């Protein structure tokens, strides 16, 4: 390993240590206009019973009742002028799952749940569970493929779409809300790493075994996940810096995160030597990490996102063996996965 690569990875690791105390218990990327498209986890549980039971043992589930009891959360809400945590969008978007009430207003029904990662389901769930108008097991391969295609077109985010679900994770774990950080005193993000956090307590890879096992992602998938996670973190952090208007906690924290992510991409490029990472490194350094620079940083983030999508679609991780020693060990996973 070259000296510069060691330095870059060390910088990224150092930032994660700095951020280790900056935890948020959310991963939902729903936005306010999506509340009315959600159906709630009970509908998903009708078929996905094992996955639902795993979810009930996670912090994603418990945040529904525990967040409002936390002194820190109440103090943040008070500083933000919020009367109720479960009625304010800044809290709802990341900490809860919302459905539309009979009166037409969004109401929290769960913590971070199925649709937080797989997309608001009112449009795609009927297609996904419809079995092409037949009973389960009676579809032809062509009908199954068409059903998946229609479900995805209607907004379903499947596990294979690593870029999209990774964006959902980072959209909340980076906490890109300046006022919430500077005024509310909310932590400016968590030390989120895609492999360690997706393979821990939230892992629910049980569907194809009918609940008999909960296998970890393959080595190739973890390699790709590690790279995609670093790239999505870069994209998200660049957008977050672009929203900064004051030299305060939010701007400083986001700039540090973006810089460490740029360095990590440079290090990965040194190991993997793929064109997309090389271009990403050049693009990412083309705009300054400074206040009131939203237009330039958003444009750069768009390019980083497009390159990340290319990586996720083009590579399967089989040629990424040079980064194996940097993959998180099982002991570093966030929580214990159900077995």
C-alpha cells in the first residue's frame, strides 16, 4: 500500500472516530410529500413475517416509543420551538413512518420501517404482492420479471439497487439540516458505514430461505457495498456542505466529513484503479468546501451520484479484492444480526 493511500484511509478512519459520539437512530429517507404514499409496516408484515420479527428487535423499531422519552430529544425539540416530536416534520422525516389519516393528515404509525428503505409503497405494493393476478407459485418467469419491473417503476427499491437504498441510509445519518444542528443542538451525523450497519441488527436476508437462515452479504457484495457507501457518503456530504450558511458546528462537521470522504475515494482509487473512481476524485475536488456554495457543490454531487450509480451497476465486487483487509470485521457490525 502506498504512503498516500495509507494517509487517506487513516484520515477517513480518524473522522469516524471524531464522529463516534455523534449518533442518530434513524435511517429513513422519506420526505413530507411521501408520507401520504406510505402504507405502514403492518401491510408488509402480512407476507414478511420473519423479516418483521427481526425488525421488532432493532433500534429502528424501538425509536417509535423511545425517542419521545429521551431527555436529549426533548431538549432539541424545545430549542427548535417544537411542541411535540411526533408532529414536527424535522423529526418525522427520519425517525418515524407516516401514513395518511382519514382526515388527510400524516400520522406516525411506526419507527423506521420497511418503506423507510424500500420506498413508499402505496403504488408498488399491490403490484409486488399481486402475483400477476395468479396465486403464488403459478407465475411464469416472464410474468415474474414483468412484475418486478413494474414494481420498480412504481417506486420499489429492491436490495439489488444498492445506490438508492444507500442514499436513503445516508440522507438521515448525515443529518443535513443546518438549523437542527446549530440551533437545536442535534448531533451532526453518525459514524455510519454501509457494510457494518447493514450487516448488523437490521440484516433480514431471510426471504429466500423462508426464515431458516439470515445469511450475511457475500464477500463480493460487501466489497461493492464498501465502495458504494464511501461514494454515497461523499455525495451526501457535498450536498450538506452546500446548504451551510454560517461558520458554525454544522458547516465545520459537514466540511470535515466531505473532506474525509474525498480522501477515502482517492485511497480506493489507488487500490482499485477504476475509471469511475478516478473521475469521481477529480470532480469531487473541483468545488470548494465553503459557505453559500450550494450551486457548485450540488452540481458536483450530481456528478458523483451518477458515477456511483455506474459503479453499482457495472461491477459485482469480484475484482475488488485489494480492499478486503479494510472491510469491517463481523465484530464491528452495528448490533447483532438475527440468526
